[in-house]
C-alpha cells in the first residue's frame, strides 16, 4: 500500500462539483429563458411558417345586366395551370406527357422551364375551362397545380362591345363601362390562414384574416333588343352606302337614360387577340364631327329667344347665295326666295340661318349653344369622352358667326347631339345622358318650353315630301328631326368626304325617344351622301321597331307623316315607305365647297 | 378542515370541467369553421354555376340567332303597319 502523502481535499471536490452543477443549471435556465421569452416570437414564426399559409380567396367580378335583367357581361371561373420549374426539371421523364397535354412541343416546354429554372412558379397555361384543367391535373405530374381565376364573357359580342368595353387578363376594366365602374364591379379578394401538409394540401382552415368581398352587379340603362336593332340597321346602312364608320345613340327622353349606343366598325370582345385600336374606339362619345345642318334648330331657338323672330317671320334668301365681307360666300342648294323661319328648317337654308344669326349677338348664340351642352363633356361618365369644340364668342367674326349658325366651325360628339335634341324633346329641360338604371338624374331648364315646342313643330315639317328628312318617317308616328350633311375636315381643308347625319325625336306630339345617326364617308365620293338618304332611313327602321318594343302609343295611326300635301292619306295595304317624286329631290342640301 | 377539502375538490372538478370545456369549444369552433368554409364554397360554386347557366342562356338567346331562326327556319315576319290595330286597355 502506498501511503498517502496528503489527505484528499474533500471540501474542495465538493465545491467543484457543486459549482459545475450550478453553472450547468444556470446555463439551462438561461437557454430556456432565451428560447421561451427572448426569442419566442422568432421561433414561433419559424414554426408556423413550416405549416401555416395565408392564401388569398379569389372573388368574381360583378355581372353587368341590361335594363331588363339580361346578362351582358358575366365572369365565370377558369383555372390557370402553373408549374414549379425546379420540380418539373427534376423529373424529365414526365415532361413529354405534360407537353402533350398542354399542346406544345416537348422542346418548347423544356426551354421555357430552363429559362425559369431558378424560380418556383411559372404559368403553363392561363384561363383554361375547369373541365380541361381537371383533365390536366388528373395526370398527377408532380410540380403541376392550378389556380382559380376569372374570365369575362360577353354573350352579346360585337353588339355591345364599345359600350361595355373590355377587361384585361386580371379581370380589371380597361375600357368603356368596365373601366368607368371598375371599383364598383371589382370586389376585394379575401385572405385566409390554413394549415398545409408537406405536399401543399390544405389540412385545416385556421382563421379568416380578411372577409372576401365579391364584386357588385351593375344594371345598365341599355336595352339589349334596341341595341341590337341599332347595331343591325347601322351595319346594314354602312355596308349599303360603302361607308367607313358610323355611330348611333338612342336616349329615353323621359329620364335621360341611354337605351342604345352602337358604333361601326366593331370588334368581338370575347377574343383578346389583335383588336385593331380603331375598331375599339367608341365613336359615339370620343369622335367629334362638324354637325352641319343638325345644328340649325339651336340657332332658331336662339332667334326665338331673342324675341326678334317668330316662326312665321319672313326672310329673303334670294338669290340663294350670301356674300360676306372678305369674299366668303354662303350657298343654298337652290334659291328658295322669301321664306319664313319654319321653312328655313324644312329646306335647310344656310343663307336663311346666316341671315338670322347676323341679327343675333354672338354672346347670345354662344350662350344658347352652351346651355344645350355643346363644348362640354356631356357628363355621361364614359371614359375618354370628348368635349367637342365650341369657340368662345369673343373669337367669332362675321364669317365664323354665319358658319356656326349652320353647323360649321364647331364640333360635337353624337352623344352631345343626342343630349341636346333630348332637351328640345323634353320641353327645353336638359338631362345628362346616364348609363346606370335608376340613377337620380335631375334636369335643368335651358330654354323656354314654348320655344322648345315651336322648334319641335318646325322639325316636324322636315319629315315630309317638302323637307329633307322624308325617309325618317315612321309609320303610325309623327317624327320631328333634322338632317345634316357636312364635309369632313382634314388637315385644315375640306376633302371630298362627307358625314351624313340625322337627329330626331318620336313621337313628335310627346317625344319618348331621341335618336342620332352619324355615318362617315358614305358613297366614298361617288354614291349618295345626303343625311336624308343615308342616315334618315336608319332612324326610321330602328325607331319603328323600338317604339313597338317599348309599347309607345302611336300618335298618327295609319299614316306615314304629318306634314305636306299627302298628309292625311292613310297607309294602304301594300304601301311602301314614302319616297320623293323623281322631279323633286328635296333631300338635297347645300354642302359648303 | 372538512370544509376546506370539499372546496378544493369542487374547485378541482370545476377546473377539470372548464379544461374539457375549452377543448370542446375549440373543437366545435374548428368544426364550424370547416362547415362555414364548406358552405361558402358550395355557395360560390352554385353562383359560378348560375353564372355559367346565365351565360349559356344569353348565348342561346342572342338576338341575331333568334332572328335567323325566326325568319329563316320558322318563316316568321314582322307584321306590316296595316296589319296592326290599335287597342287600348
């Protein structure tokens, strides 16, 4: 036995062990505090992110209905197939199957995947109908999944294309009413938190973070049937007269609601590929035209308001031309001699209108035109609406005043024209044209009801064998309206291109509908181009059917028109629409050279 | 002493009941959330179906198509002015 030189220091050993144990447990406590208190949030988040996911809830865009509840634009769900390039490239043997299902070549697909090989998301095919998407998903290729989206369909196609506009691939409004009411229609996507398993399947819903708010529906004032009639007749007239484009607007006088707004050429809003921008233009509110003679009723209204003129006041238009200072000559189609104010409208006399204007102050004429809404956006709320152009009265010289009196030197949109005629039809009270059914739309007085009534009576004489608008006659109804034919201004000079117009109201005794027809470039410099020959028949055809659809009581039973020598002759069993006698081409009106 | 024991026992029972109650409420909450989601998605699917049917109906009732069939296949015509009589109700 080896004797111990020193006895063991038991006390020292004991302290050492105690100290080590004490340090160890302190370390444990510190670590525990660190994990449970100090870094709790971080670890909690890390843990949650392993299985919790916030996923958006898609909402559909509201449906657009016409005034009778017919759907015009409907969003239905479609599936967008997406893939994870990393996962797909890890299984190259699956790619040919996938490529075949997508309808692309294997090489093409592989190339697309390789381009995005550092990403985890790639749309393989967007907007597939749900059945086709199910077929694709049933192949059970790893890394392929689908995502719900919505696609907008327009069952009326071309007929309503301009009015409704279009949405983009993300279902947001791009043009037309889809854009104007985008916030109303769009809705807000919701967000919910779910627990997902390793494969991405949702195991459990945890909570709703944000309630989804589906898009709201919109009921328009447009009537699909009348819209179709206008579309059909306008298209036929444009084909018949070899014209380049045209528009028609129909307004309900009683409430300012737009019943129809069509344009040609049109496009199919259901196909997104390559739509010519010129076809997409909603000409009824974006394109301006010089109104020509359709402006004369407002000059006459100014004349009546001035108190210097009565419908029977005589004007000498001999010799059918009027020489203004500076060598500017105004022409009538022929010499109408001494005529009264009514006859100026019936015959569409430029000389008469210019002579009337010369007696009025520029400020007064401007004021009347402006009150009728010219020179300002109509306020119908359509995106991209043009205000037209009405020069301020200070800039009017004698020539400008004369030309403006018969509709040159200012420009208007077809919608503004319809709004102004609707004010005449509504007893001199102007309403903004509206597109939303049931919207509050107060009217404002712009002219004395008596004057509006007188102008309407004058406009009725246009729809007679004596006037320029006989072809606008609607059987069983009295029509009041005005034709217009103008040269198209281009590059500062007037070309051999015409604009044919007709603006009118029916039934004239208590107007319900106002219609404006504008046709550009009829006849292409060769055929007929007068408003009374090109646009007036469109008005007649559309209105005769629209009045029937709206069940408007006739005010002229069994007659074509109310004025002229044939007035009172009933419509016979085989009577064709009235035509001018061959020796009396009263549809002709003077067009400035 | 006996009184205190009773109180403690009762409180223990209450705690147990409350614990089970929490579990039950949580379970019930989840169950109802799942039910709510199921009903929501059922509503959505019915809405989508309705939308599709509306679309289909509108496509079939497209004015141009109706007109083609009425004029072409059925030989219908719009009555002329003289064939119409005015009635008042």
